[in-house]
C-alpha cells in the first residue's frame, strides 16, 4: 500500500511540475515543438472522431427523414383511397342519374302507361338468361302477365309473383312468344325466343319485303302486349321459295346481360291474364 501511495504522490508531483513548466515556457514559445508533435499524433484520431460523429449525425437525420417520409406516404395513400372511393360513388351516382333520365324520358313519351320502377336482384342460375328476378311483388301491385320494359325496349313479362319479388320471363326464353311487326313494311309475325341465340321472327309472308336493319315492334295483336313497344332490329333474313313463310333473326334492343333497372307496366292487363 505504501508503494502505491508513493507512486501516486510521484505521479501527482510530476504532473504539477509539468503544469508549472508549461505555464512558464508557453509564453516563450518553447513548447511549440512539443505541441506540434502532440497535434500531429492526435490529428488523425480527431479527424476519425469527427468523421464518425458526422456520419452518425447524418444517419440519425436520414432515419428521421425516412420516418417522416413513411408517415407522408401513409397520409397520401389514405387520401388516394378516399378519392378512389369518392370517385366510385360519383360514378355510380352518374350511372343512376342516367338510368333515371332514361326512365323519365320513357314515361314522358308514354304518358298513358302506369309504370313501376324495379331493381333487378337475380338472374336465371343456369346462366342462360331466360328470366330475371325483380324486387317488386304483390305488395307493390305487380301481377302475372304485366309487361316489363326499359327505356330501350321490351324485356319480357311477369310470370310469377311473390309478396316482395317477381319473376320475369325474358324475350329470349324459348317459351316466350310475342306478336310483332316490321316498322317499315308493317309485315306481321311472331317473335320467339332462342336462348343465347337471341330471337327469331316467324310466319312472315314471302311477299313481304324485310331486310337487315329493319325495326321490330310489338303489334298488339292477341292482346298480350301493348302496341308499338320496341323489340329490336332485324339482323338476318332467311327466304326459301318452297316455304310459305320467311324467317328473320332479330337482335333485342335490350342488353339482357347488363340489366339493373326495369319498368313494370301496371295498367295493361293481357287477355290471358288469370288473377
């Protein structure tokens, strides 16, 4: 213990002597060589320390900037999502307004019809599009036999009615049959459904002039549909001299694949209606 105390005392004495010597010699510049040596020895260490400090500071700032950027990206993504949702809503509202405008124009053009708007809520599960389900039923005054239309043309007619819904047979159903006429020539015939192949108009006399592009309307004959409802357009004509009648292929004016809203004509009662 005495040895350690002696060494500590000696070291302390040495430091005091050095400090005193430095205070005496420093004003005279005698310590300059020593300072130069010490500076040269410590300069690389000081540079390294400064470089490391700068890099640590830069890294810290980069991490802060990255965190801030991630927050900004999250905010921007939320804004984009909100704008996308709003855009979808606006687009749907625009489509709905367009549908309502079409319905309104149809009502104005046909003031004698008592029309009930209905939404399509189901299709033929066989995917053959022979019928659809609407969200109006007996509680809304819907009855079997009522014609169903859109602003573009005839869709079909109600075949089954439930309390809150109804089933509509489409014109393309093979069981569907509509008395029709060619607008230009006034030639009459019967429209029958052919499933996915569309519709065919039969029993047109050979002497009648029919060509592709002719408009086909309901004739009102038979009393099952009102007169002058648009059915579609002739796409092809089949004539055979040995046959009594000619047949024409008809494309519906209605796109059955995209039906969302329809109109039920409530004040027309077909003659085959059974309450």
